[in-house]
């Protein structure tokens, strides 16, 4: 009876792997094939503008650096649960990204990483992932608000500051209120329980990652001969990332969401719409599609910790 159960579990695991990878490939194909703003002929012509060896090398380094710093971030946090090698962290980050591509706001990433740990540690993995992504969101808000000021959207920027202040005060005055055993104070205590060195490294890596992917955007605009002042261009990029991150979306719709927001901000600066669409698409291809393709391999060879953990517990 137990053998049948094990075979059924193995079959369902294989089926789930195939479904995840198939879904990931489908949504990428569908997104690229169905966007009415994309012309593949024009896209190929646009690619030729960045075909200079120096530019290609720069974009490769920035693309690799963006994901590598994310891998280091997770290794830093995940190692608070158990020793986590760079190879293991790479596997977990890429597989989780693939699992999260067709879930709202990448929620599937949380489950994707949790499956690499024993079931009893799932809650802690989700918490660490919140820390990992949380600092990235904080930086996006801070730089995005500065970007709004630079672009002259002062009222928008002040609204963000007022909202952030209000939420901070709400957090402070309601931190002791408990709901089903949980409270903001408990969350704050858990965050403080992590070693300061872990937080410092996480913050530094997050800052490095933000600077890398924002400058990916910057150098692509330079390649497409968009010669705006550095502060203006970086301010617009920061505002786009902030406003796009505030909208609920799926990973596979990421370039469509960022592209539409970018059209608004860069359109105001006189940048050609096609240029904005192509650059948003290239950013998505480099930072989402390539890692998802690599992550598909790790999904296919994945062996869940939960099964082995439950088996050993019994």
C-alpha cells in the first residue's frame, strides 16, 4: 500500500513539474506573440542598435549581476536556517522564479523556495523571503519618490510621503494588537532577532541590485540614442519602477505593466513610444525570461524536501 502511495506521489510530482515548466513557456510565448505593440521586424532592427560588442558585454554583465546579487541575498538569509551553498541558493532562486511567473505578484516564489526546506520550516522560509523582497520594495519606494520630485511630480511624491508616514504611525499604535496570535510587534521582534550582519548584507546587496537593474535601463536608453540628462533619465526610471511595482500584476505581464507606465513618464519627456516598448521588452527578456528558462531545468530535477521530511518523521 505504501509503495502505491509513493508511486502516486512521484507521479503527481512529475506531473506538477511538467505543468509548471509548460505553463512558464506558454505564458512567455503568449505574451510575446499577442502584444499588438510588438513588430518582430522592427524588433530585430532595434536589436541591431545594441549589437556593438561593448554594449552586449555590458548588458550581459549587468544581467548576470542583477540575478547573482539576488542569489547572494537569498544565500545570506537562507543560511540562517541551514548552511546554504551558492549552488543551492542559485537552484532555489531560479526554480522559485519559474514557479512564480504565472502567479499574482510572484507569490509562487514563496512556495517555490519553501519546498526546498523541511515542511516545519515553511513559515520561516516565507518570512525570510518577505525580508528579502521587502528591502527591495523599500528601496524602490525611496528612489521612486525621489524620481517623482526630480520629474516635477511634487504632489505625487508628497502623497507617497504622507501615506508612508500614516502607515508608520498606524504600525506603531497598533503593534500590540494581536490577531490569531500574530501582531506587528511579533513581526518586528522576529525581524530584530536576525543578526545585524545579515540585515546589513541584505541591505547592501539590495542596493547594489537596484543600481544594477536601473542602470540596465539607463544604458539601453543610451544605446537607443535617448540623450536626456542623467538625473532626469534616472528619475524617470525610478518613477517607472515604483509606480509599476505598486500595481498588482503577474510576472509574465511585467514588461506590459512597466511598459505602459514607462510610456506615460517617458512620453512626457518626448521619448519615442516604440523605443520605450522595445526597451521594456528587452529588460523583461534579460531579467525574467532568461532566468526562467534556466529555472525550468531546476524545476524538472527538483526533489521536494517535504516528502523526505514527512517520511523520516513517520
